[in-house]
């Protein structure tokens, strides 16, 4: 049977879409090629007509997911003030809908922990996609005219959003999970409305004679784990 020239690119797109959803729902290491191809309505054998291996699939699926977020960044950039732009991101990110729909949500929350344990082309590809996404987010939010201050503010905001969403998803008490989202929305709205109106670069912290000792690292953060297989 002959296929049209558009058939192979369309099939590849189906596989990438299925992988993107599966990785966000289940994580990279818990999702095999069989699962991705089943979701795409295809057989396992057809996978290798499109990708060398799972590593290539992971890298391309994550890149495609970051690219798909551009339309949302365009909506944020269209808001007239830094405060309005920050508010739109905060309210959409820390929503019950985002918390409850992992398969269509933020790839940073979904696979960030997996990527920190992986190496090679997958890690490098994700890192490029993520840093590029942060740059685009900074350009959309424009929280400060100073490029360094803007980057710092956007990194701080994104880190706060990711952490809050992780907390809300990790807690199985619906009321407490909702409370985390509500509380963090309120705090971040206030913080970034103020920062958007005073966009100066943060001053360096003053030196003190009695430095506050660093908190001890948790054992589970310091333990060296074997790199998981992604096959």
C-alpha cells in the first residue's frame, strides 16, 4: 500500500504527541515504547521507522512540548502590564485544572526529576529546551527592563510555581492541596505585582560578621543513585 508524502510526518507527529502526554502522566522512566505506540494506535515495530531509540523519542517529545507552549506565552505577552502578565501565568499555572491534568500540563514538573538522573543526549536536549523556554518566558513576561533582573525574577517565579504545583500534586488530601494552590497564588500575586512596579536589579546582600549557617542537606538529596535505564 502506498502512502502519501504527508503520511510519515503525520505518523511521527502522532507518536510525539502520544509520548508527550504519556511522559507527563507517568514519567519518562515508567513509560516504555510499547505504551507510547499503543497510545498512538500503532504497533511497536513501527517505532523504528521514525526514531532510533527511546532516547531520541524523549528528547524530541520534550522539545515539541516546550515548542507547543509558545501559544500560551503569546497570550501572556499580549497583556498590557508586567503585573497583568505575571498574574495570568500565576493563576493558570496554580489552578486545580492544571494540578489534575498532568498529561496536558507543564513538562518541567512532570519530567524534571527524571531528567536530573539521566545523561547524554536526552539530558542535553531537555536542558536546551528548558533554558530556551525560560528565555521565551522572560521575553513574554518582561518583569523588568534590566535583562539580568528580568531573568532572575522569572527564574524565581518559575521555581515557585513548579514547587507549589509539585506540593499540591503530592498531597492526597484535596482540601490541603487546594489550600496550597490558593495560598501560593495569593502570595505570588502580591509579590510579583510589587516587583513588576519596581523592576530594579536586586542589590547584593550585605556582608555580615555572623553568617547564618547553611541548613544541613537531607540524606536523600545527597545520596548518589544509579542512573536509571530509559529503555
